[in-house]
């Protein structure tokens, strides 16, 4: 991966500074609990392949995994939808 320029690093820093989530203690469910998001741990080879395919398809790795899972579900259920 190429190194960032000073301008790119500053822009990224500004983005994260302005969009850092605020945590409210005792506020009930947060984004992850409400949306049932989960973190997956992948082996190195799988992660590299997934990231390469995601870059090539201009999708995020999460979008690519979602497409793959929906295809698998369609094949398993015989639904044909994805």
C-alpha cells in the first residue's frame, strides 16, 4: 500500500476528528447492539484475498462478504434471490 501524502494524512485526521463516535454511558443499546454487527477474525490468506477482491470490485470487504453470503443462502434454499 502506498504511503499517504501529508495532505491525505491531514484530511484523514480531520475526518476522524470530526466523526469520532461519542460514547454515552448508560444510554441503552449502541449501534453494534442495535444492528447486531459482529467482528469476524480471519486467517491472513483469507483476509488478503477478501481485501484484494474488494478493491478490485470497488466494494468494501463487508459488502463483498454480504454478497457471498446471500449467494450461498440462495443456493442452499433454492430461492435464487440474493
